[in-house]
C-alpha cells in the first residue's frame, strides 16, 4: 500500500518539531478523523506532550498559510489535488475544535492503537518520511558547518593577504631620486 500523496508534503515544522496533523494521519491510515481522534483519546497515556499536542488558534492560522502555500506548490509541481479535508470535517461547515499535531513518535504510536493492516503498512511510510526529513536536515547542517569553516578560512586568508600587501607596498613604490651631486662652479646659485 502506497500513500495517495507524498507524505513529506503533509509534514510541517511547528514548535521546533516536525509534525503531521490528525486529519492527515487519519487519511493516511484510512480512517475518519473523528474515529482516529477517538482512538487517540482512549489511550492518553500513549500520547505525552512530546508525541502529540493540540494547536493554538494562532498556530492554526499560521499553519493554514503554510498548508495553502505547500499545497499549491505540490499541485503545480506534481498534479496532486489539494487536501480539501484538511480542516473541513463535520457536517456543520468545519471543525469544532483545534486540530492535534503528532510528532514522529506520536504518528508511530497512532499506528499501534489503530491496529489495522492499513495503519501498520502506512506507518512504515510515515516513519521513512520523517527519517528522510531528519537526514536532509543533518545534511544541510553539515553543509552549513562546512561553509562556515570555508568562510572563516577565507577571512583568515584575506587578513594575511592584506598584511602581505601592506608590507609589499613600500617595496613596490620606486625609491625617491637621489639628490644630484653638485659640482662647484656649474651651479648658477654658487655665484
């Protein structure tokens, strides 16, 4: 079983963590969001704050703008329809509560409480997506570290070259002409 859309497009950064929303996990695990959240609520001891948290209203507004931007990019680049069920669940025009965000460990834990073959199979894709994003971050950090080292080296070389230039400058300027030797009797001022 393979997800309908790239899981990476469902993962966002919030509170300094990579997260996936309850509606997206429910869709991946092929269960309604309401059923998914009920299963999570039946096992609160499996979902501490570092596994799952509820978004605040400002976080939701910020995330919505991220989702619109990323969904448009995915749609334009990969011809995948935007996730219209992202926030519109319920029969009265939308959610009545703020969505839950699941970290990588929370997403894995969610697969264990659902215990369906689809959830187990999909959890592998979810774990791999989080791992791939972590590897990309580590690679980017290594690249940034190396660039900082190169920048430092260049600054040191720049300083050394300026020192060399300042010491060469006097050697490159022509020496002043030595004063002419005067011969008595040939200088009109001598008379």
